[in-house]
C-alpha cells in the first residue's frame, strides 16, 4: 500500500527527500512544510478523510459494494471510463483516482 500512497502523494505535490549522510528520509508537504518525523507518505489507502478528498476531486463517481467473486468495493465513473475494484472503499477510491489522474 505504501507504493500507492507514495504515487498519490507525489501527484498531489508532496516531495520525498532522502538524506544519505544521516540515513534519514522524510516527506515534504506541497506547501513546502517539513516534518522530519513523517517518514511515510500520507495514508490515503486507509484514512477516510484523505480518501474522501480524492473522491471529491473526481466528478460523477459512484462507490458500490457488491459481490463479484467475493464482496468488493468498486469506485467508477461511466463518463471517464475508469473503474477500480478493491477490498476496502478507501483502496478502491485510491486506485480509481490514480487511473483517473494517469488516464
């Protein structure tokens, strides 16, 4: 999940910094703020508040929970032709957002 969180963070303007001298890494916020304690990207795939922000950016999106093979969450937009299936609604939102941004 960290890879997905990192991909989203970079697209949202976060910057990943590594200090090879002190073997420390951190994420810098889009507005340039630095928290040296933030060694992981924001947790879009598990945090409802962050996933909700992604959901609000997309237009005409549906989020459904249904039985495909096993119960899955689907986040999709018919007009933009993107869709993502996942075990959690937050992950479905994240995968759909990436497809929407990269598509």
